[in-house]
C-alpha cells in the first residue's frame, strides 16, 4: 500500500514537471496538419451552454490547434473539446500521452476513449497544467482515471480509439494551444 501511494505521488509530480525531451520524438504522433481528422464539440450536444471555438493556426511553420471558449456548468454542462480518432492500434509498448502545449495558466484534461467506453459519458481522464510558455507534458497511462466503475481501472492500450484535449468541469474561459500531441 505504501509503495503504491509513493508511486502515485511520484507520477503526480512527473505530471507537473516539464520534461526536456521533445514531443516530436513521440512513438505515434497525431497530425495537426490534417484538420479533417479532428472533431470539435461542447456540452451543447447534451443541453449544456458552453461555447467552443477551435482553429488551426501556424507558428514558426508548425500547425497549432487552438481551443478556446467559455466553459459553463449551467444546465448540467461543463466541457468543450477537440477529439481525434486514432487511425490504427497503438504498439503494445506505448506507455502514455505526450503533448507540447501552452495556454492561460489553467488546468486542462486529456480524455481517452477505448472500445470499452461505449456510452457517451465514459472516458479515461488525466489533467495537465499549462502556462504562457510552450512546454512538454508526458502523462503515463496509469495516471488516467476511469469516469465510472463499469470501466477498467486504466485504459487498455490496444483498445484505444480516440484522444481529446478538453476544458472541463468548472466555469472558466479556456485558451489552450497544442503544437504536438501523440503517444510515447
């Protein structure tokens, strides 16, 4: 029990500590150049009132996904997101998600869906912090938590179907830029 708690503490610290390697070294990188591969939606699909605006921009020759909007928990809502379906299964050796991000000094989330997350409100979630400077964030799969008791404790790498960057869970203005996203 003590070893498990110590491991969780170390993983939590790793999530808030920038890693010096490059997101471009990811084993599998999701394209930000192919805008058609991304879908965008908010809690309005279920009656919420959050407003989402997504755009693709370019900075220094690199495509950037820019997710902005107003997240509102009114009317049982509270999210905006940009989601990308995975084109192929990930290698069994894949250990986690890697991002290169910046934003408005707030907390954002990655949501993973698998073949086992069949209901719209099922996902695996992990948070990450952003600042106004670019930084890499690596999130190991065992840092993700299931959205309900009907799901496995951690996502099955071989069953991953999509990844979403999400502003979630509280009233706030979202401003998140992503210039690389993938799996390591």
